[in-house]
C-alpha cells in the first residue's frame, strides 16, 4: 500500500473516532418515568451546552408505556416523543456507553466495566412529576458540568 493511502486511512479513522458521540444510559425499574425524564432533559441540556453526548433510557422490568404524569409533563415541556416506549436494558446497550446512571439496582448477574452512578436516593426522586423533574435536572446540571 502506498504511503499516501495509509495516511488517508489513518486520518479517516482518526476523524471518525474523534467525532463520535459519547453515550450515557439512564436505567430505572420500569422505564416509565425517571430514566425517561432524565434522558429527555440530558439530551436537551447536552445540545444547549454543545456537548457531543447522547442519552438513552432503559429499564430492568419495562412497562408498556410511560406513566400518565410523565407523558403529560413531557408534553407540556415540549419533550414528548409518542414513538418512544420503555425498553429493557441489555448488555449490548451498555457496551458503547461511557456512563450508566441508575435509579434502581441492576440485576445481580449484571457485570460491566462501565462507570455507574447511583441516583436512586436523590431527594425528590420519588415525588410528583415536577418534584422528580427538578431533582433530576439538578443532578443533570452537575453531570453536564463534569462532562465539559
């Protein structure tokens, strides 16, 4: 292979790996409130702060839909996507993640080298939609600040 071709391949790989979006996964038990709220607000805040991060939400035992309070709250906050539903967390989901934020315990047989953070005892996390949202946003602002 010619030297110029090798350099081109190297630069192409470097550009793709440099520009890759990092991922954080929010996990709660049912995927119908906490992880969904956290994901929507994380993605909003990351975009506002020009961070190359994206969030996904997962559940250990997913419900079939969001809670009514979460759906209505996200609608009024202009963050509701009717096509998204709670999904079960899988090992494959986490292999490309940089961080996993937990609102529940992961299954005992779960093993991962990915950095995890437990937000399950955050004050206000089990309150109304507004209380939950405010508690999550407060934690998200700290997280966003640490990712800069």
